[in-house]
C-alpha cells in the first residue's frame, strides 16, 4: 500500500528547519536516573526493627 493512497492530498517535503527540529527532538538525551523514589528493602527492615524496639505505651495509673 502506498502512502499516496492514505493521504487525500500530497504532502510537501520537510524544510531544513523542520528536519533539524525533528532531529533535535528525537536525539535528545534522556536523564540517566530519575528523581523518583526507589524501593529499598533495607529501609523497610530498619523501620520494622525500630518499630519493634520502640517503648511500649504507658499504662494508666489504675490499670495495675
């Protein structure tokens, strides 16, 4: 299937500026590392240990 069958009218070729703009958009480098938070199992284990080692709630004076 040719592209002329898909278009209702002929499309003009891109100008040098348009080609440069598209090339710049396509070849733009991506950031190597995002700023998104990363899951770390060590931190989860540390929070669990700190929760288990935290002091218990004080009892009311009449509950002995």
